C-alpha cells in the first residue's frame, strides 16, 4: 500500500515534478520508472502515516514496517521529499525502501528503511525480482553498486543486472545469486571504494563456487 501511494504521488502530484525532471535528466525512461515502481515521498510530515491510519493500519504496524518515526502528536513519515526505490525480495514482495535525497535536499544522500522484521539490507539484492529470469537464461549476473545503475543497464538491454545495495557483496546476497546463476560480473564504480568492494565481493563469490569477472 505504501509503495502504491508513493508511485501515485510521483506521477500525479505537482510537488513531484522536479523528481520526474530529475529522472528524465538522468536518462531514465518513464517505462523503466514504472517497471521498477519508483515513487516520491511528500515533504509533509505525516501524509503517508495519515493515509495508512485512515485505511485501518495501526501506528505499531507503521513502525514495524519502517515507515514512521515518533512525533509529538503521533507517528510521522520516515521518508519526506525523497525519490523512493521499493526494495523487493526475489518474489517481488516489497520489504522496504531506499529513499534518495533530491538535489538541494537534506542529507543523507540515501536513507533506507531501518532493519526490522521485514527488512535486512545485507540480504537484499536490488532488482533481482526483475532480473531473475534473464540471469537464469544467461547463467550470469551483472552486479553494480546503485539503484540507478540497475535502471540504466536494464534500459540498455542488460536485463540480468542487479545491485548489491551499497558496495561489497555479502554472503547472503551471493547465496541468493548462486541459486540462479553460476557466474557474476562485478561492475562497481571505478574508485578506491569500488575496487576494494570488487576484491571483497570476488573472494566471497568464489568461496561460494561462483565464477567471477570484473568489468
């Protein structure tokens, strides 16, 4: 329900026009934005919480889902004025969100759902629900660092691309990938952190029996 709210707000609200322009400026097509269910969080303090409470969800449920924080008069939205990337498991069930700061917005650059009953960042492989069939067909996964890298590569025809939710691959992420392919190509950023992540990811992946190449 929250993901649906964010999606509608991205496409239908005037406040989200800069976010739509930002995505277009990054070369991300509308069809790709819809395919990956991107959304936008209103800048108001409690729009999502108020809508959820009106639908019958409880304040406790909002907290457990990582959608709210504590305000003086009740729950307030965790994500405000940010571009929203739903984070789904391999079956497409949304477990949390990654929220990107808009240009000129308040840091941090990315704010994720907190760790909780549904969301464990180190277990998640971003885009695996969209890429699983292509990975299985190719026998190989391309692993990048960030959300927009995944969108851009899918759009360019590399539908077997996923992201490691940060920099280095974790053992849990490698285990997920090992279920659908026998090799991975690491395409992390060409900076010191990316190089270090490639080396660590390579060691973990090879330890789990995956063949590894670095792009």
